[in-house]
C-alpha cells in the first residue's frame, strides 16, 4: 500500500504551515534578509510501516518563533535565555550579524553633534540591547502549525480511508480475476 492520499494530506498540511509562516514573517517585518523565509521546508516520507514528516528552518528561526529571555527582561516560550555570562556582544563582534542587519535597515547611531556612527557600532548597540531585553516571541511558525494541526486528524483519517479503500478495491479486483481464471480452468477440465 503506497498511502498516496495520506501522503497528499501530509504534504498539504506542510505546505499550508510553511506558506502561513512565511506570510507571518513578512507581515511581522522579520523577513529582512529572506534567509529564514527561504529556509522553511518540509520532508514527508512514507515508509513500509510508518510515516514521518520533518519541518525544517534555520536554527535561529526557533528563537524568533519562541522568543529568548534577556538577562534583565523578556520571556521565552521554550526556556531559551541569555545568561549573564553569555558573550552575545563578543559574538556580534566576531560575526557582524547585527551590523549587517542595521545596514540593511539603514540604522546608524548619532552623536551629540548629529554625526552618524558606523553600522558596526550600531551592531554592538543592538547586540547589547537584545542580550538585556531578549527577543519577543513572534509565534510566526507555531500559530499556523497549531491551526493546521487541529484540522489534520480528520483529514488524515479521510485520506487513510481512501488509501485503504483503494487497496481493498485493488485486492478484490485481482482476487476476482484469479477466481475467474481458476473457475475457467476447472470448467475446461
């Protein structure tokens, strides 16, 4: 049995979740570089005795979705948190991630005289602020997953029933053909 209808139902589920998650990223203005958006993917596999479905995204997508508690405030829905000893600011210095983000968003600090500072400086400011305040949960992935999951059991039952019905039809037709052939052979003796 190939479970074709079940496979279709699981792929429909995954496609919906990814499409909605991408929409949420864009509407939530969390789609600056498109990297997280592009990384959203799924893999449905039908095995002889089981089904599996993986939903994948860049690692930092979980932090965007579930949030990260800062050292002084903020909350996380999964227990992610910055520790006082974590070196996020040092990480920023090594990678320049927030500097790139600041440049893309055209965010630069100004001094008292109104002169612009560098994007690198803005990157350090952002890293320090995020370490203190954390990252607010966006639930960009969790909400569409939960919504689709509520509908999934009934859709899977119906899809699986269609697969079983197809298997029974196939089996009955093949057995009927064998029965006819057998009876024809018996009657010709």
